[in-house]
C-alpha cells in the first residue's frame, strides 16, 4: 500500500454550541515517513486550535 496524502482534522468545542474546525493535508513524496508527517500535522493543528499560553516574565516595574 502506498500512502500519497495524509489529512488530519480536529474540532474544538468553543462552548455555547459553537465549534472551530481545522483540517490540514500533506502530500507525501517518496522520502516522507507517513508516521512522522501525521505527527507533524497533529502538532500543527493542536498549536493552531490550542495555542500555548505565553509565560509572563516579571520586570523591575512589576510589584509582587
């Protein structure tokens, strides 16, 4: 079996019966590893739908 394309789709529940959907497709060449490509697609979609929360770095003007 030869895999030529991989598609990954994920749905994010926004609440109040709303969702956001993202789907990406990769076209493989003969040197691509399907497992690696599918993991890259999963990470890409996850980071788009659930972006990492930026970490705030305290400055001298911050009062704690």
